C-alpha cells in the first residue's frame, strides 16, 4: 500500500522533471536563436 503510493509519487516527480528539463531546453534554444541574430 505505502510502496504503491511511493511509486506513484516517484513517477509523478520523474514526469515533472522530464517536463521541466524539456521546457528548459526549448527556452535555452529559443534564447540562443535570439542572441545569434
């Protein structure tokens, strides 16, 4: 029971981390494009 809940929370955190890292990557790429021109 507790372990199951922990796994779900862990999965949510991992998904959140992946989302934020992708978001950061897109932001930095956009920023690089802006600075280049």
